[in-house]
C-alpha cells in the first residue's frame, strides 16, 4: 500500500488592516444582584464632594409607578444622614439621597440613551446644599433638611445600595469621586472624555475598561481605580459572558487610553519600526504612549511566509514525497519548493515519516459472565480470529482467546441498633433491602452480589425542658439539686441504648426581712395596715417558687390637733419641720415655718407637718377680727372638695372656665397621674393614694392653677 501527498500551492493575498478606537468599555448590571464593591472609603462626614458617572438604562425606577429605585453609586452607613446615594427614582429622574431625605431632579433619564450625571454637595452654615447635573446642564439645586454626616461603615459601592438592595439595571461607565466642589463648566468640559492623569481632587476614578465587550470575562473581575488612592473594586455576581451582566461596549469618549489592531506580514520574520523582531506568527500586544499622553494598546496580527512547514506522516509500506521521491523507511525528509509561499517566499517542507508494516497480534481475555466483541455477545469460552486494520492503519490479523467465568450472589439478614456498616464500609441507618457488589470476590475472581435484608431499630435520644423549685427527682429516682442538663441511660424495647436528657432550671425558695415606717397606714399584700407590728406572708417569685416575706412595720399616727389662742395657732405634734399655708389660696405663707403661727389678717389656715416618714396637713382653722387678707376663696375659679380627703375628691370650677386637663404630682415633682382632653366643670377622682401632701395642677381654656392636696 502506498500513500501520496498532492499539494496545490498558490499566492495568498494578504490584507493589512488597522483600526484605532478609545477604550469605550462599560459594565452592564442585571438589576438583580450585580455589584462592584471597592475598598475606597469615599468622602466622609460633612466634607464637600462631587460624584460623576455615565449611565444608560430603560428601567422603570419610579416606585410610585410600579418601578424600583436604581442605585448608581453609594457609600456610608444605613442610618439617618450617614448614607450618600446617587440614584434614579421619582419620575425616573436623577436623585441624591441621604437616609432621611434627598433631592430629586427634573429630567427623566431612563430613555435608553447615554447620560452623564453628576451630584455636587457642600455645607454652607447649616445648609446642606446639593446640585444635580444631567449632561452638563444644571437639573436642580437646593438644600435638604437632613443633616449630612456620611459614615464609614461601607466603602464605595457601584450599582447597589449599602444595605444590599435597589441594584442598578443597565450600563455604568466612568465613575469619578472628587473631594471638592466641581463647577458646571468643569463638569461640562470633562463629561465626554477619559482622564489620562489625575484631575484636581480626584480620589476615586473607575474607568470600567478592564474587560472585553461581549466576550467571556470570567478572569476580569477587577474594576481598577485610576486615581492616586488605588482603591480597586471587585465584581460580584456578574455572569461575565454575553451581552448582559458583563463588560459591554460603552459610550464613545475622547482622549483616554486607546486600542488598535494591525495585520502585518513577513517572509521569515517581521520587524517593527522600533526594531522588535517577531520570528513566529501570532498575536502580539505592545503598549506605547499615544498623542493624548495615555496608553495606546497595539495588537499585531503577525503572518509569516511560513518558509518552514513541518508535517508528520504515518503510512503503510512506503511514502511518496511532494516532488515525487519514494521512501520506504521511517525517518525525516525534506523538499524545497522555490518562490511559492506568499510574496514569493520559499516553502521548505520538512516531513517526519513513519512507515508501518503488517501487524499480527495475539490476545488472551479472561472475563466474568459475558463479553461483547464487534457488537456480538459471548457467554462461554471461545477462540476468535479477526482480519482488519491495525491502529497504525495497516493490515492486521488479531487472534483472541476468550475465557468466561461466572459471578455469584448471596442474601444476608441483619438486625442492628441505629446503623449498620457493611463489609464494603457502607453505613446504613434505615431498614430496607440493599445490594452491594464485592469486586473479584469468588474463586474465579469475579464479582459477587450481596443482598442485605436490613432491620434498623433506633435508639431514643430525648431532651425534656423542666423547671422546679430547689430540687427535682426523675421518674428513675435520681435526685438533682443543680440547674443544668442531666442525662440518664436506659435500654429500649429493642435492646438499644437510649438517652433521656433533663434540661433542668431550679429556682430557690426565698425569704426576706424588712423594716418599714409609714404614716397612718400602708398597703401590704393588698391589705391596708394601720397598726405597728410584725407582718408575715408568702408571695411567689417570678419562677413560681415561694417567697417568705417578714416586715417589721411601724405606723406613725401624728397628732393633727391645732390650738387657737387669739390670733395664734399652734400644732400639738412635735415634728421635724412645719409650713403654714393659706387655705383660701392653697399657697405657703412665707416665713411661717414654726410650730406656732400668729395670723396677720383674717382668714383660714392650716399647717403641713413633716415627721420624717410622712408629711400631713392639719384641718383648716379660721381666724377672724383682723384686717381683711386674701379672702378670695369664694371667688376662686377652681377648688378641690373636700381637702384634706382620703383619695376621693372633686375638682370644681366656680366660673365659666371649663376644666381641660389635670396632673397630680408628689412634693418631689414625680408624676402620679394625669389626663387631658376634658371639658367639664366638675371632675371626680377616686384613687388609692398614700397619705401625704400632693400638688394638683389644673388647666382651663385660659388659666392654669396649682392646688395643694392633703390625703389622710
């Protein structure tokens, strides 16, 4: 058998083409969970800032019209005034938002066109001033009420809010963060170009040029920061393949980095203008500065005349070379064809030739149960002879001696607690029929099939939460005196070990002894006590255990009688302090702080006595025969009847004023009770009050009065 090569050689027309374009790459966000998280902290506190980006979207961003807010750039913290969020929301217009409030733009920008957007913030006095720009035009400006104090919890995030919601749906490009106020002219001048060097105050610059538009970009997960801070971002949740959730073609920008491709040709090698020599065909990338001072990325598609062509040939018997020479042995051979390669280059053909002879082989096969050869099954011993083509492609005779051995099978009945591990190391935890194959297990070294009829009896592991007082005795008779988890073992009806755990909380029975001194009476255990003595009763703790309480009670019953001699009033009871009051006005008499008081005018008087553990007021006593004093009691608009009382009394208005509200406080100012929304001339109150002196503040439509209230 002979083999020949017939080669048709001709001239190749080589097209040398080149093109150059700005790296107009952008990043598409799918609106679900795509996000770029950077390590850039952004601008914190109340410092001035400018945030810019180029965006394109058709999403409905207005929540009032069935849409959802779409976040472009965000950083800070999820608390009032601490989040700085550039987004699209109401009326599908630009919005700058700090948690608590924000400012909306006027122009809808979800029209599927590229738009440059910018937000400028500054604080002037207490004004939080914001200006929003769309395509270099001032869209809106003003101040918001919420005080801005941007936090540092979450670094700059592109395409999602700091709390992980409201992801952007569309393309984002050219994200820039400045630590200063940018003017409208600056914004308009730079909005359509990339920077080659850092602009003034630029602390975060994400060109988003790192991927190849529409290609598979699974290795391009970094968004580079081109500012001096070098705080790169990481892409998360992007598919990085196809036309969505991937690097895509962005808006056409001027300046910036550029890319170009060039197809070049050489006979043996290709040499560039700067002397770089390429001796192999392929793609080569070079980076040089362009006219704008930015990087220019040039890709050379190098095609060579391929002067040397190496081929391998495997033949049977002999081989005919391109120029007609016949060879019969394995080896390396060369033919040179002059001037037939592209542009007149020589073509040197180097051939590695392997010459294979006819093949005769013998094969012994030992199998279990059966074997298929050429789609025919054999179940017993047999000898076969096959004529065909060897793996070398040459004629061959192949002899096969087949020996067929039988496999075996067995059934096992197993009963176990919780689990069973088979000979093969498989663990089973449920009853059932299981099949396992033991490799080469019988005398013929064939597989054995084992059927396991398995019954699993489960142990019982139970935890019981319990609460008790002082101690607990389990059903098994174990006595526990401490809080904690106590376990006991037992054997189930199937003979399996089981565990019961008591999660025990013990509470103590408590006892307490107290001394108490009160005035007249006190409410103890829902019983009013009026006599001195030892009081014992049993209460329950929060855990439901007994609490034995003993109180050594002393009840002070002051003598509230008053002696009148001429115009002098004297109390009988010795006390720590005294204060005489005018009953007509319920006001203290300045300087009247002794046991006796001599009236200087006709009126009604009482004394407030302080005996350490209680404060009480005597009855009112009249003094007559002197010049008229403050005798307006009958003309008072508001009175308390009776006063003193036992906690049940009326507030009465004796004029056209209606009682609107009241509050009752003790002498320390602590609020006891209050009510408003009233509109009455007679209000009745009935409450359990501890005996003593209180201040009752009463409000009407036009006045406010305070009255001392004595409870006995």
